[in-house]
């Protein structure tokens, strides 16, 4: 129903409560709740009077038909939601043998790395999760790195020259976060891999993000629509997921070196050790572990000093 309301308001004309309830076949209390929800999710509305509504700017809404028709893998099970708690949580709890892709306009409990929350106002970014099945767990070594490179390459091909990667999978532009990736897995008979991806497309001002961030609308004069971006992202990631058991990380190492923001720099790694690890970063090894002072580390949070 949120999308239905926004589709009406997207011409940026002024609508009265009476007009909207007639168009939507709902009562005024239901409309008020929807409007209040949308405002709390980050939609900017102008109310010329207490009984009228107008969008301050148009909203780039997702369209499942437009995305599905451009997918190269026609076996993908694609689902698009208005509002969901977490796209990662949704795909983790759904059983399917086919690749499953879930996209949402808004997440109430989006997850980032290190237990952080992924913040993205309604329809301002791309909140997307992919579930892919593998026969065994061994394929996971370096997969997160390969996917980060895949996303960085896709964004670079859009004309974002200064895109870079902060180990293991933060995607930055001029030291500000543009996109992130979270990989989760669950192994029973098969190994289910879930990749959660967030890309900032056109963000309104957000105060509860703890690090510098940027969006595509700032970087590019004409960013792609979210439907085109979603299609490109799904196709690119599925191609990597399909090929990875046969290729491993090797084909991605040159691109990692190209996008690597930490090489030759003084860094601090925070992991399970009580003492942070300081030293000079010298790239990654064939398994995707970061090299600091010629020692390899497979997990942790990196900071530039």
C-alpha cells in the first residue's frame, strides 16, 4: 500500500485526503497511518494544509517486472517488498533450490557487518539479498572478497572512477561509504550462502549513520534508476556466484589490487585479539586474508591510521 500511495503522489501534485481515500479505497484513518509510516521511513512530504499532501520530490520506486525481464538467469526467484524487517533474514528462512533474490524499499532491521544496523530511508538506496546454494563449505574462502570486487567493478563501469575497497568488503568513494556487503552462511545438506548488499542511491539527510557516507546521486550527474541498478547488480553477482567454485579468488586479485585503498598504508586491525594489530597493509593473499606486516588475518575490522 505504501507504493500505491507514492505512485499517486509521484506527479508532485497536491492531493486532499478525500481524493486519496477514494483512489485507494481505504478510510482516512488507514491513510493517516500510511502517511505517518512513510514519513517515519524517510519520505519527505509537504502539507500545504492539514488535509492535503504533496511529495517534495519524486520517488524512484522498484518495479519487479522491469527487473525480472532484464535478468540473464531466468530461474531466479525474485521477490520485491515494500517494507520488511531484513532482506537477509527473509532469504535465510526460505527454502528453495533456485537462487533467491529479495529486494525491499525499506528495512526495519537491516543488518550490516560487525552487528551494525544498515540505515537506508525508504526508496533511497538498494537493499538486496541473494541466497545461493553450494555443495560444500570450502567454496566460501574468499567469496566475500570476490563479490566486493564484483560490486566495485560494476560501480566503476558506471563512471565512478574513485571507487575503492576497504578490506574486507566496504565500498568507498573518497573515503566515504557508498556500499556494503554482508555474507552469511548456513550449512545442512547443502551450504546456503546469503549475500546482503546495500548501495546508497539517493539518500536524504540521515543523522544516525556513524561513519561518513555518500550516494550515487552526489557522484553521478545522472545515476541509473534503482531498477537498472538492481538488474546489473543481480546479474553481476550471480555470474560471480556461479563461476566461483571453478575459478576461486584468482581472477579477482588484479581488480582487488586496483581498488585496494589500504595497500602500503598504516592500518589497525581489530579482531578477536585483545590487542589491536598495527602495521603496513600489503594486500591480500590467495584466500582473501589481509596481509599486515607479512602476517595474514582472515577476519576483523580495519581502520586507516
